[in-house]
C-alpha cells in the first residue's frame, strides 16, 4: 500500500526519530554534515534506520535534510548532489525492506540561507535547488516528500513549487515553531495549515524547535484552524540542555509516548520524533498509538 492508502486505513503511522542527534551519538563528528555519511559511513545510517524499523517505524526519512545544492556548498560532495540524495534513498529503502509496508520519505530541509528581502537568495535559485533535490529523491524511489523544519512561507513555497515541478508524490509540509506559537519568521500554525492545505499538502505539521508542551499547543491551533485535516507531528525529546560538552534531552520514552497519544487525539495521523528521540522513544510511541 502506498502512503495515502496506508493513511486511508485509519491506522496511525509512526515515523522515525532523530537522524542528526543519533548519528552524533554514534560517532558523527561535530561540523560534519550527516549527508556526507551516505558515502563515508553508510553502515552508520543503516544501523540507525534498522533500529527505527525494529522499533516500529512505518516511515523512514532519508538522510537528506541538508541535501539541497545550496546547503551542500561546503560539503566535499557538493558536485554530487543528485548521487548523495539517491544513495540516501537506497540506504533507507534497504532498511525499510526488513518489514513489509515500511515507507521511505524524502527529507527536504531549508537551504540555510534567507530569501530576499531578508537575505541574498533569489526565490528562483531556491526553487531550482529544491526541484533538483526533489527530482533526485523521487527518481531514487521515495514514497513521499517531507518539506520539514521550515519556518518561512517564502522558502517553503519555493520548496513546494520545486518539489511539485519534479513529482506528483504526496508532499507533507512541517514547520518548526521555536518562538512559542510562531516560527522564527513569525508564521503561526493556523495560517500555515490554511496555506498548505490550499496548495494541496497531504498533511501539514510541526517538528523540532520546541518543548512537548508547546507542541501540544501548536497541534491544538492546527486542529482549530482545520478540524479533521491530517497532521504530522515530530517533536524533540524535550529541549536540549548542555551537560559539560554533551547535549542531552531529558524526556523519557514513556513521557513522549504520552504526548504522542494526545497529538493523535488532536488529529495527528503520523507521529514520530525529532532531535533527541532515540529508537527507544519510537518504540514507546508505537506501543502507545497503535
Ligand atoms: Zn530536530
């Protein structure tokens, strides 16, 4: 069953947990883009994705969050953007193969640059970079695309147009609200939902950036703005805290699973975790929401 058919069954789907923070725990050095690992240490990515499948994930995100040409400009693989994205799909597909029905979602994060008039980036440049990534991901064989951790309509719209120009696959749009009920650029959940529902997003949602308590308020605002519209919620395992040199996340798997069931009650059809969420968090969520 494809993504939309799986949603149609009414079952809540469980996505995966964090990519970046888990890879760092597994040895990815600070400052190295996770995307480099698709060539340098593919075994690390596979090990993490295998652990998520074992924990019960129905959807694996590709290790391509920073996989636009614009974000990869410092990467040693900046001339191999398409290959990086396609190799990441291959790895996720390999892990997904361990259980029938596990889907692969192509992750499309921000470019790391602001669009005009706030920064140097022309909308057309951004759109072309997103189109290139979306095409690589869809030709690589993903089941859906997730425009995630975005925070500005200008850039996320460029990602939407780029992705839509490349493929007819379902697209999820997920924003990061790190200013209470607003993103860094001031977008509110209600306006975000209405906008991307109108454009044709399969789901809208939120990930990263905030506490679980605030994520619940964000989900409430989405639910009020679009009753019944399917939501995608992938929160951090709490807010990061520095312990010496180490970044730690305090929320236990059980506590996170408790929140996940409240997100489901508010209309979430896909729940998972972002920064700090381990396979143990995902296993607890899967046990709770199914
Ligand atoms: Zn995150």
